[in-house]
C-alpha cells in the first residue's frame, strides 16, 4: 500500500492523495462582479419602470412611452408625465429609501431581522401620523411632521430601553418587537376613538399606498430623501467599522455610540419620510438588503445595491398591486404577503443553520 505523502517541509513538492489547493478568487474579479450585479439591478429596475409606464386602461408601447418622456405632444404625454410617472418614480425613490434604511439597521444589528418595520420604527411613524390625522390636521406637512416625530420618538424609546452600557443588536431587535406590539395596540385604540370618516381615511392610508402620491408630494419628499441619502453615504465608513464590532471600531478611533446614534437617526428619518408620504410599507426594508447581499455576493450588506434592490422590489410590488390582482389594492398589502413569506423562509433557514 502506497502512503499518500504530504508536501515535505521546505521542499514544496506536492503529494499524492492531497487535494489541489483552491486558488482564492482575485479581489478584482469580486469587485467586477459586484459592480456588474449592482448595474444589473439598476437596469432591471429601469426596464420595469418603462414597462409600468405603459400599463393601464390606456396601454402604451415602450416606444410611445419613450416619445412621451422625450416631450412629444399628445394624450400619451399627459398620461405618462401627468398620471403614471409620479407613481413610478415614487416607487423607485421610496423603495430605495426603505432599502437603504434596512441596510443601515441590518448592518448595525448584524442581524437579517434588524429592519425598521420589525424593530418598530415604521409603526412609530404611523402612530405619529395617526395622531395628526385624528386631531384634524390633514395637511401633508403636518402628517409628515407627525410621522417623523413618531418615528424618532419610537427610536429614542427603543434605544433607551435597549441601553445597557451600550446597545447590542439582538437586544435592540427584541426591545423593538415589544415596542411594536404596544404601538399596534395604541394605533387600534386611536382609530376606535376617532370619527368614522377619519378612521377610514387613516386605515386606508395605513395600508401603504402609492395611489395618492402626486408631483406636489413627491418632489419635497424626494429632495429630503436625497439629503438623507448623502448623510448615509457620509456615515458609510463608520457603519462598516461598527460591523466589525465595537472593540475593533474603537481601536480605529471611532466614537461608537455617537456614530451609532447618528446612523439610527438617519435610518429612522428615511423610513419616516416614506411613511409620511405613503403610509407604512412593510418588509421592503427587511428583504431588500438580503436580496442585494446575495446578488452582489458581499460579506456585509451593500448600501447602494440594497437601495437599488428596494427600488426594484417596491416597483414590482406596485405593478402587481395595480395590474395583476383582480382589482387594484394598496401596495402595502402585496409587500405584506411577499414579506411574510420571506420572513418565514428566513426564520426556517436560521433555525436549520443553528441546528
């Protein structure tokens, strides 16, 4: 019997029976794949958006849509630019904001369940908006302010309750789930005490819909989300350092708690602005970062790809809500169904890995 020999010390001679060493994938190849995958997500989102602009009771071909976007006169221009384009752009912009917000919180908590809708920040924003609506202030600015205050207030409560000489990701998620349950009860109580017309309005808005978004609501929301996106980009380096753990981040000179608090505020603000415009749209922030991570094959959660994946997910969900169901439904109901299935699969996968 011939014994399989190993590589002799200092000889560098390969041995029989030993598997060949697998060459690591070059960093340049990984970088090219990430760029290609990110560009592919963006391209698919643009194609779906172009198709969505042509769907409806008055169908248009892609060529007619492009002509309308180019400024051609006629009924197609009114349909595309006045009616359909605000909704498509809203789906892209708001989906990107939710995806970026989910990426921030999943990176902070280092947990795929760490998203603003699971932790309770979306529900808190909805609570703030309900308080404004029930009080009789129906202006967009008032609703937006209520949603922002509600989301930030919920973040403050969750942050303080999770604080034990610092904030750990799992504790933040567990405390957030508890606060979410309390806020759901508060929301139900507020709606039961409100007048019937006001309660119906708040309930319809609370399902999460893009049907009420027009240019007048989209432009200021998009401008604010752009500023918040710049803030996320500026804070991306501290976020990557926090992903390594607090000790490693401190060794690089990062003040961990101020950086974490700034990221929480920006992430909550992204969700609150979307909630103020559309109502709570759940599970996009949960699913988009993990979808992007798998497509890009990144060890961490990629912020840019997560934002693009969120834009694509919300746009596809809105197309389904408008044109696939027997009658149009709020997009939040579609994301709820899709996200619920995703959450179950995620929990099952985590359970199998832990066992």
